[in-house]
C-alpha cells in the first residue's frame, strides 16, 4: 500500500507529518485528512471567531496531492437591548 503524509496548518502553527501512514488510495488519505480537521477545530476559538485549518496530503516523494480546507467564521450582532431574546 502507498504511504501518504498528512500535514496540518492551523493559523500559523504547522504540523508536519514525518512518519506517514499507509492508505489504500489517495482518496482514503484525503478522507483521513477531512476527518481530522473538525477535531483540530474543537480547540478554543480565537477572540475574533475566525480560524482557517488546512490539511495537505503528500506522497512518499513529497509531492503535494491534495489540499483540504476547513474555515471557521462566527459573526455575531453587537450586544443590544434585545440580546437576551
């Protein structure tokens, strides 16, 4: 089975996969990256309510084959007289 590497970018934090894992196909590696992003997104949100997560799938030669993105954006109305409704 081919070995793929899943690297993650969380804002400015870069997590490079040095070991990789064997997957049946590129689609299986892509699906693993998709499944991992929501778990990373569960961490405390930044004060502005916005965060971008990116996963990159590489093959054994280091070629980037997939990019998977998850964008978090929370927009709220300012507190006002009807905020408790």
